[in-house]
C-alpha cells in the first residue's frame, strides 16, 4: 500500500473547474466538504428525478415494487459508499490523508448516484436504438463531407450513455455558464468509467471496451485527468469500485425483480446457481445459508408468495454480503496495479466471488432479460425512439438559413417540433461559442433531447408528434 499513499491527495482533488461562488450561509456555517457537496448537487438535480421513470430492466412496468433506474442508482450509491466506509475506517485506506475518511465514501456515493444519468429511455436498448438510427441514416446525417472526423461519427454510431452522463453534468444541467453542476475534478474523473474516446475503443482492455466521453468533452476530460494525476486513458482507482457495485446491484437485484414479477422463483435461482457454478465454494456457501433460512421460514405461517419473497430477500442479503467482501479485498490487493495503469480485469472477475456474479448474470439473461414480455416492450421502445429521432431531426435541420442554427424553421410543423426540444439544450446548440462542427452540433442536439426523456414522456411525446401531423419519410 505504501506505493499508493502519495497519490491520494491528487485522486481526491476537490478543486472545481470554476471556483465556487461563495455566498453567506442562510442558516448555519457550511460544514460539508467539497466532495460531500457534489453528492448534494447531483441529488437535487432534475435528471436524478427523471430516473424514477426510466427503465432498469422492465420497461413501463406498473408495479411499484419493481426497480427503476432511480432505485437502482440509489442502491449502487449505497453499496459504493459502504465499500468506501469499510476501506477507510476498517482497512486504513489513504491513512496519511485524514480528509479521505469523508471524501472516499462521499465520492463513491456521488458517482453511484450519477452513473446512469445519461442513459436514454428504455434502458440499454435505448442506447442501441439511437446508434441504429444513425447507422440507418449514416450516408446522409454522418456524411464525412459535413466536416465530421471519424471519431465524431463514431460518437453517434456508438452512442454511449456513460459519455452522455458526463456531458449532462458538465454542460447541460445549468444554463448560466459552461460548467454544468461544476463538480469537483475528483468526482468527474472517477465518474468516467471508460476514459477513452469513441475512436480509441479496444475490447481487449476493460477500461477501453466502450467510450466514456464524446469529442465535445475531450478537452474537459484531459483537464480533469491531469488535475487528478491520471495518465490519458487511465481509470481513477475508485471507478473500479463503482463498476463492481453496479454489477452487484443489477445482477442480484434484477434477479429479485424477476422473482417479484413471477418469471422464476427462489428455488429456481438456487437450482440454477448450484448447477451452473458446479461446486464453487462461494456460491455453495451463499446458497446453503439462504436455503437454511428458507427451511426455517417454511415452518411459519407464510403463504407461498410470502415465502418466495422473504427467501429471495434473504438470498439477496447473503449474495451482496459475499460480493461486497470480495470487492474490498480485491481492491486493496490490486490497487498498486490500478495506480500503475496495468490492472486489466473487473474487480469481481479477479476475486473469489467471480462464479457467483457470472452465474447470476447467466440466470438473469436466460430467465429475465430475454423474456417475451421484456422483448415486446423493448420493441415498442425502438419504434418510439426512432420516430422521435425522425421528427426532431426534421425540426433541427429544416431551417431558413442552413448555416445559422438559430434561424427560423421553414414550416409551422418544424417550428412546433423544434419548440418541443428543451430550451437549455437548444441554447447550447445555438451558442456561437460552441466550437464543434455544425453537423456535429445538430446530431448532438438530437441525442441530448432523446436521451434526456423518460420512458413515459417519450411515449407521450411520440403520440403528440403524430397527432400534430408528422409522418416519417414524408416531405413537408
């Protein structure tokens, strides 16, 4: 550990890209650390509230007990903060930096809460739908003759919610300057899960299997990484914990949601894990403990539904406990390699709990993610997103002056549709100071708008647009 202690002051750099504007405290003296304030800035932001109506696994689900993107994000934040507390209080992480006792748990909670803010409606299928729309219109929308570099083209062909999260927090959330929520550079650096652009993806490396920023934020990322002592393309050490807690949350808790929806039972999950893991000691220990409590519950006066539900809750507790222990242990072991930029595995994949996570993922894929009810609503999401993109692209580009983004629209329908786009997104698009090529700005306004929508708002908007008379592939 000694080789990494000197890095923590830079990894936890609490500077902001723009110095905060100080004002007298209204009711008390400010007691929060700067990184703790980051969590509060994110928590009270509008995009967080929108996640209550964004898909986690089951789109447009009417059950209050099934997780949304918001509950998932709160759970990831909770798990990440818990790992941080364990590391700094029980394992003496960053012992030479007393402020780390507050900063590490707070930073992990913040990036856990914020990590999915850029995801479009309908979950990861929404990301794929956006990329496919651009692929379908590549010859016209992303023609290289429009001044786009290959990296700029790939930003849209490989649209990535992680990159949109960074853009949302640093450019789009506030409209009075170009700093967004103006989070600390430590929080921003740790939020970048994949610290490479869309032209530098290499699936042989964990940190480069996707891109974590758009070309429009490339300079910002370089600035933030430099201030945190990270090389270009190097991941912040605490990001590994975020990734692991995200995996834990969706793998364990998506299985619990599948049980709540009746897609499979507690006993089905236990049987699947035991068979697939083939005697793995961690899986065996978790399943044995959960089944022992299940047997005790059977002696009580519970209905079959209650028994299934409480047994699944017990399994969730046991599984998360085993996985969290593995995350903390493996993080400490691998921290020197992370500091050197040579670690190339996900934390849990490098831990003794790897089989537990991988078999849970396999179970979810087979029994939840590919269930016909999920696939049917995902198909609806594809149709809605492609319809919205057709309509908004028409509104964005149908201008009197093609070279002036703020120019009046040529038809009443285009004017109406353009006004449906969020005002702050339009302001960023139209700003003369925006340095990106015009076609890039047009495509980015389109993705800003669509990715910011909630599931039900997207459906309602598409219905509203159709009622206004818009039809795809019809000249106006």
